[in-house]
C-alpha cells in the first residue's frame, strides 16, 4: 500500500526493493511506510500495518530502548548519526534496528526511518570487518618488524662469520661466537616467518586447489626428514575431494608436518588423512609422538609460544597455520594424549562450484 505522504515514487520504489527491512514513522510514531523485507522480519501484515501506531503493530517493542528513545528522535532539530538498537523479531529472532531522524520543513513532515536486519547478519558482518582490520594491521606490523630487523641482522651475521674464520678451532672466543651465531640464525628464521606471515594475511584469496595435491607437495618439501628420522608416512586420501579456496594451505600443512616430525625425534608414524565432510574437506595430520600436556592446550596458538628448545623454533608456525586456514574460510583444531600422540585437523569449505574450474 503506497503512502500518499512519501516525497517521491522513486524513493518509495527504492525502499520497496531494498534487501533490508525499512519502516518510516511519522512524528506521532504512526507507521507511514513498510517494505516487504520489514514485514517478513517483524511478522506483521504489510498492508494492514500502514496507519497503525508502532505500539499497536509491535507491542513487544514498547519495553525496548528504541521505543523509549522515539520522543528524542522525533524532537531532534537536525539530522544526526543513526542509532542502533536490538529488538525482538518473529520466531524469537533478534533484530538490529538503525533509527535515523528525518527533518522536514514542518513538524508534521518530520519522522524516523528504521532500517531492520537480523542480528546474526550484523554479527557476521562485524566479525568479517574486525577480521579484515586485524589481518591488515597484523600484516603491516609483521612487515615493519621484518624489514627493520632484516638489514642489521644480515650485517651482524656476516661479520660473525668473518670473525669465526679468523679464530682457531680451540679458541674460547670462537665458542662464544658460535653461540652468537646460533642466536642470530634463530632471529633470521623468525624474520622470515614474519615476512611469510605478512604475505599470507594480506594476499586476497582467489585461488582454488586440489587438497590432496597440496598435501603431496608439502610432503615432498620435508621428505628428507622422514628418511633421516625414520618416520613412516601413511597417506589415506579420499580421491573424490572437491577443490577448496587456497589461502596458503600448503604452508599450513608443511608447518603441521614439521611439528609432527619434531614430536617424533626417534621415529614413529605420520598419518595424513583427507576426507569429504558434507560441504567441507578435512585434513588430519596425526603423529605418534609424546603428545601435548593438557595444561598447554590453551596456549598452542599463541604467537611465540613453543614447547621446543629455544634454538629450534620461533613459536610462529602454528599461528601462521591458523591464519592461512582461517583466510581459506576454515578452522584448525587439535586433540592430544600424552604418550599417545597428537592430531591436528584442518577443516575448510569446498570452493564455490563456479570457481572450481579456475583453480591453479
């Protein structure tokens, strides 16, 4: 039902087809306009509601902060930023309502425009926005730290090598410099991890990939360790996996495999399993190592936290794996039993059907 008080047919048509709910109240809190999306979200009749008071059409709103704020919104003398409220909708759903004052030449022409969406949609949008902001800031921080450290580290390491070449093998100073070099090598690895981290979190995810091939390629990069440490590698692949969005998954898988090798320094079995799980794909990386003590479970994805000796890890491998998996739209989790081993699981969604033929 069209309202005769609307300022233009174009405005009314735009509001009618808007994907979010839209409601226009006059200065007496009477409903002057309601679109189909609002009618559906609120569970009220699209035509019968026009001309009703807000209190009669939606009695559950009478006890909300939005209703209490209407007099202030109606009496505003100028346009100001919209205010958000949480209100009840149909079927016990929560709605997010944004209320904005509409000024007019006369008091009776003023009103309040309400835009209405499901609260879950707002939460999802806010989560994605915060995630994007976090990734941008952490990527910028990582690049800045890496570039600031890279040049001086390179110089110090070069002069340390030159000094070692000038010293006899049994020199006490040489022993000290060897420890210095070990520390510098660890810093270099951390800087490289920072740079890799910054690239992974700031590169847009547009690529799709065959997960079985990613796992095979990751194993090729570390196959020498399997032979050296006498680790048996078992591959249990589902041959009919859909392609997945690839935000750097191979790097995440390599990090998990390296962690598994570190957990089995005297040999063991590494089992990698892939499977389709409805519209998702899982990759399990399972080792037969010593396991992770329960008191450390909550810290495993903390930056710079490591259970390895100080010269063996930067503490960034798992956080980088977590970031690239989440950029691929997935999650990463683990289970572990002391003395029985650890299993890390990557859970990623299948790529949209229209993108699967464009993978590289």
